[in-house]
C-alpha cells in the first residue's frame, strides 16, 4: 500500500505544487483526493506513478521506497494502474485493441487471455463496439472509457483515477461508478480525484482535501464533508445530501435511496 511522508514537489524553483504531504492509503478502500483546479491532484498522482520524483520526502509502496530504476518502475506499474485526467496521455497505439493489449503484452500475458480480458473490459465500459476502431475516431468520453478499460484489463491491485468522469455523460458516469464498486468488491484499492463532490461522497470512505498543494483536511468521508468551512476554503461545494442535512435538518444520508426510504417512512407515520 502507498504511504507518503513529508512530500514536497516543485515544478519550478520558487513555487511548490505539493507541500508537506502525508498520506496513508491503508485508511480506506476508496480514497478520495479533492481540491480545486491547480491544487495538486494530478501532480500527486504522477508522483505516485514515479513519473515525477518528489523534490523532497518519500513515497513508500508496500513498505519500500519507490524504486525509480526501469525495473523498479516496471514492477510498480504491474501493481498500480492509472487513468490519467487527459486520455490522450495514455494512448500509444492507433487501434483500441492494440492499445489495451500493449500493457498486457508488456507484462507477459498470454495472447488468448489478452483477447478475453480486452473483451470483458470493453464490455464493462460499454465500449465493445470500439474494439477494432482507430483511437482517433473516438470522442473524448469514448477515449476516456477506453483508458478505463485498459486499467480494468490489467487487473492491478491499486487503481488511480484522475477525474475519471470529467466530460462523461450521465450513463457513462454511472457505468464508471458501477466499475469502481465492482473493483472495490474484488478487493482493488481505488484512489480517485474528482470535482464532483456527489460522486466522491457516494463512493469514497476516506478523503483528503488539497488546497494550493497542502492537505487542509482529511478523514472519513462523512466527517470531512460536515466541515463546511474547510470545503469552501478549498473552493469546493458540499454534496447535495450534506446540504439537505445542513439546511433542512434532515439526517445525514449516505445514499439517495436512504433519503427516499426515510421520506416514505415519515409519510407513512404521518398518515397513520
Ligand atoms: N508541467 C508543469 N510545469 C509547471 N507547473 C505545473 C505543471 N503542471 C502543473 N503545474 C502547476 O502545479 C500546480 C498543480 O497542478 P495540478 O495539475 O497538479 O493540479 P490539479 O489539482 O490536478 O488541477 P485540475 O483540477 O485543474 O486538474 C498548479 O499550480 C499548476 O500550475
Ligand atoms: Mg488534474
């Protein structure tokens, strides 16, 4: 599992993109990283993947410092998959099949198994029709779904999702939520960044709030979102279920369906 100790990262000498970051991903099964534009989320993910190297501090994966040699990074990427914020960054081959197959071939998976895994992963993202398409024929949201299929096919232990639903339509967003829940139930650890507070509130159990490269709050999801001031300080919004709790004095529901159940029970008890 990842543990980050006193990490600082500077792109340029006199300004820090990340400052004094301490994180422990064993604190939850689905970890949320939230923060406004420029708060450092993508920079953090790229540090975790070994694409960027901390200016100071350390990142431990399975109790060992990240190893930045070619072999060390190969091993890291066998265990950890990432869906980049920009799907273009992830695409190496012109055809969807070859692009997904690339990472699987790289870790020595048998061609027959590759075929099966690619089909399954594309079905999961509702993208089986893209299988033989050139990637440049796809829309932004379709490319994003192919990128997600790519990490599903890798069967990593940890999956980092940087804004996985940005630019997706509601059906695709719900598909991604289902995929995250399926991965979680299989024991895969998920780390997700998003500007969609309802999404984070719905699927995460532990959340870190970033503001200008620093962690200003962290904790269990319901405790983090109850701290309105911190959420606004980070330039974010409360999830709608938390707003109902704050403004209408309703109980704090974790899911939309809990609210409807509560409502039904209240109406029934008033009518009787
Ligand atoms: N390649 C780069 N060179 C210099 N500065 C950069 C570079 N990439 C990012 N930064 C700076 O680092 C800071 C953090 O950027 P980052 O992309 O990590 O933010 P983010 O939280 O992912 O934002 P968003 O919500 O827009 O995706 C910003 O101030 C940004 O300007
Ligand atoms: Mg980003």
